[in-house]
């Protein structure tokens, strides 16, 4: 049996014909395995969905309880049999509930990574390397320039700015799922115990994380008419809100944005970001390469990101590798959903 017997690329995304199931499909399908809750991977309208309980809860919070025909929750490490294929979900370390998916059939092991990171994150279980024959990896930051710094050090930059400018509100742009919760948890680890204020679009998923036992401390919604009084406070908002009318009523705001893309200074300048924080929820170049080695895979498929550079590295390492050129996935999709969640969530005045 070869990898293409277990997985093939279709217009709807990766498809396992032996189990008649798609992984993170781009359009509604009869049966889907979902790696995590970001909207570029978790879409509504499927017939049946298999995912972690956390991912199912995220999808229900975003799309409504009827986001699919039927849903089945799976635990990390639990093996589910779909026809002749064994399916196991294992931690990906990306966001709450995120998983790699291991497919086993005919003695062959294929792992679909979904999105993943190797850095520590107090809001989700850490990534677990899985030995396999074929590894399908993301490459969002698949260029050598993307070597992410320690996230705690980036949080220290924010806390130093708060100390230096107590008269200024600090507006911190962050994706509502995963990044925002991680930032708050890291701030708490650094000893910041003051209230963190939230744009209305951030509340629902913050509450969901806390419902799953992730402590985030004192969180308060920004109420209408209260912005002028938030000097010295940290205010979390979707990235799109930083340039919205909503942001203009805060006292002399410091605009900050937490993203792996803040490594690229031109992106920070384009956004008018005063305090760029390089905090990524994806693996950087070194982590991508080390992860591929740890899997022991002899064949690597690369998707949604800087595919060609990572394929070239794999080839130099003596591995069979190919780019999948799949459209519809990536960090820009997460950004688009963040902007969409901003719409209508807060009054501009």
C-alpha cells in the first residue's frame, strides 16, 4: 500500500477513499475529520464531523449548534476505526482542541499535522511528535527568516511599555481563537494580575476556554463610554479593530499586534503598529525541520505556506517531498475571520 491509497487531493481537500472521509474539507462533504476550530479548517455544513470535544464546542459557538448533521467527539489517543482505516487524534499544540490526525491502513502510517506549534502554551496540550511513514505538514512560516523568539520575552515588551506609558491605553490586536487566550495566560504567568479588557468580539471564545478549565483571570468587556477611563490598561481586540473607529476613543493608545508576521517589519509599518509582538501559534522554520526529523517519515507532503522552501530542504535531507498547492488555508484566513468577527460586535461611538 502507498500513501496515495490512503490520501488523495480533491477539490474539496484531502480525501481518504478507504474510509470515505475528508480532512478539513473546503466545502460541505458527507463525512469530515476536523483538526481544529479556525475557520480555514473548520467549516459548517458537513454531514458528520469527527473532532475533539473542544473543537466541536468551538464550531458550535461560531456556527450554531446545527453546524453539521451529526458530531462525534474523540479523545486524544483514542483510536477510531473507519472501515479498514484506524484514525487517531493527537495533540498539535496550536489552539485548544487542535489535533494531528494519524491514519493507519495496510501497515502504513500517515499523519496530517493540521496547524501546529512547538513552543509552550498554557492554554492547550503540547505537540506530540508521531512516528510515521508519511508526514503532511503545514508551512505557514516555512522560510529560514521565520525563527520565532520566546513568547514570554515578547510579553515582557508589552509589560515594559505599560510601565513606561501608564497614561496610555494599550490596544493589543490578536486573533480571537487561540492567540488571545494564550496572550492573557502568558501575561498571568508573568505576574500581571490587573483586569484585561475585551472587545465584544473576544468574549465568547474567552468564556469557552474558561468553560474547559483554562483560567484567564479578571476579564472585563469594554463598555460603551468607558474607553476614556482605560489609561494604562490592556485591551484585547481583533486585529481589524485597531484601525476601526472603535479604537479612537481610548486615551493616546499604543497599538500592538501579536503575530508571527510581526517578524516582517514592513507588515508592522503597513498596519501602523507601534508595538509589534512576534508571538506565533505556528511552527517556525527550525521547528518545522526538527519536527519532520522527529517523525522519521521518509515522505513529506507540504501545504499552505512557503511550500517550495521546505520541499527543497526535505530533498536535501534525502526525503521524498512534494508541495500540495492547496488553496483556502493559512494565516490570512484566520485574519479574515478575525475581521469578520469585528463587524457589528461593538458600536463605533
